């Protein structure tokens, strides 16, 4: 996989995680029955995808 393709893949994965987290927060706003462990898992996924993307673009 070329470097630019890897950057794009990691970037797309992080953007996807952001969109999913946003949808989860909107669901929580409308329906407070959303479990907090779902939100915690979503935040963990955001962190992981951001770390992977930053490594690929050269920010440790």
C-alpha cells in the first residue's frame, strides 16, 4: 500500500469514527436511555483512529 493510500485509509477511518460518535451523541441527546458504555467505546475508537492517523502522517 502506497504511503498516500495509507494516509487516506487512516483518515477515512477516523472521519467514520467521528460521524458514528456524532450520531451516538445525537441519539443520547434525543433518548437518554443510550448506555454510557456505548459512548465510552465510541470515544475509545475515536482515540485509536486518531492515534493511527497521526502516526501515519508523522506526528508521534
